C-alpha cells in the first residue's frame, strides 16, 4: 500500500511538473501608445486581462523615429527575461530590426512576430518567424474600387515622406493611382505633416481638419479621402462628415479606428464602446445609426473586424501553443494560424505569402477582407 501510494504521489508530481513546464513562458507584446494607435494598445491590454502574468505588455516611445535607442532598450529588456518565449511587435515601426538584432545576439528561442512592418520586407522576414500585414499592394486596387462604388469622382491620398519611403506603402500608392485612372477617378497626391516631426500629432491633425475643406471646395463632395497614418483618422472622419465627402477605410481597418470618437458615439451600455472583441458588432450598428443621423449613410465604409487586434490575439494564441508543445517553433503552421485568426474575426481569414521582386517570402503573410458600408 505504501509503495502504491508513493508511486501515485510520484506520478501526480511528474504530471504536475510536466504541466507546469508546458505552461511555462511569457508572451511580450509591444504596441504603439494610445495616441498613435489605440486598438493595438487595447489588444495588448485585452491579452493581458485574459492571460495575466503570462503577458508582458509595453509600448514603443511615442516619437519612435528619434528614440531608437529606447526601442533597443525595450527589446533588450524583454530578451533579458528568460521566461519571455515570444515577442509580438504591433506595429513593427522603423527601428524594430535594430532592436531585434540585439535580442538575437543573446537568444535563439524566442518566437518573433512582426505586424505591419515598416522596414524592407526581406530584412524583416529574415529576423521574424512570421510577419503579418494587410495585403497593402492589393488594397491599392480595392480601396479606390470601393470609393468608386460609393460615388467618388476624386481620390485624395494623404501621406508624408517617411511613409512613402516604405516599399509596401509606396507601391500601394502607385497601384492606387493606376487603379484610379482605370476607374476614371482623379488621383490627388497630398503631402501632410509627419506626426513624428516637429509639429507632432496635434499639428498633423490640425492640418487634416483645415485641408479637407479646401480639397472639397476644389473637387466637390464626391471626393474620397485616405490617409496613411493612424493619428490622422479621427480628424479625417470629422472633416469628411462636415463636408459630406467620402471615407472608404481607415489606414488600419477596424470598426473602432477613429469612428467612435469622430462620430461622438454614446451608449447606455457600460463599456459598450470599449475596444474589445465582444463589442465589434455593437459598435458597427452604432456607427451606422450615427452616420444616418449626420446624413452620411453610404459615405463611410470599413472592414468588419479590427485587423490589428485580430493579429495580436491570433499570434498570442499561436505563441502559447508553441509554449504548450502543440506547434514547432521552427516550422510555421499557416493552417493553424489562419484558424486562430478566423476564430477571432468570426469570418474565414486566408493568408497569402508576399511576392517581393518576383520572389515569394513564405513567412511574410498578407490578408484581405470585404468592405462593409455604413
């Protein structure tokens, strides 16, 4: 009896210890601040609330373009924690490669995810296990097409040199221009202040508020507006509503991106407009109602799920499966990743590899969705 009891105790301890080992490990999620992109920040918070101490959530500096050393410090601090087994960077802003290089000098066991990278695709793919991004080249076709369906005759593209130095964004702009020509839309290439520059975010936002009415006065109300920066979306939506113009999609598609604040949404439901997966359908319906009140029905559109939040959630779940021994660190399982993203979105998500200079990059994956019109 004693031997049997001892054997049972040892078995329980071994199973318990094995379970602890499989469950060990933390996911570090690095996002932009609320002012740069609230949804990415809230997605980090949501994962922290769900998994507690297994998630480490930190932010890049607001002015990351001039604080690259701080970015390196952030990632180095993550690398110094042996319990951190995954690093998800949403967004992978300029300077991410240099920061990750420091991690790779001392660690080779960390699952690395880049989201919406802003550096050269082959260089990014060489450092990450998986890179996820909206299919920016193809949105060069789909966004002007959507604007045209909404009645646009002119398409205004707001950006600035830093973004246009990024190959994917620059290529998308070229595709947009070509698609506009095919559709008979006048393409207007407009330069806005960089929010990380001397004027900061307030200056960039004020420019949008002042420039959109000038554009509408020149080209008419059937003008569609698109801006490449997150912090510009709220003033852009407000200005579009005030001028009765057209807004086909935010730069980072999401029902939460810009719309609730720009439309002044209020709800009797506590926390109903919080950036969480449970509130997506609700905020879509509230946006439709608010658009109708402002006479903007059919003039605003979007994708049906918050793409940045979906990717953070899906890759976090994927990373935890690696730590639990369900997936190999060294071999990307695209089918499982698609399933995890689809579970969050509530619609089927497919991923396709980026083709760069005629060469397919298998771990650099792109996604698209259909539009909803408010």
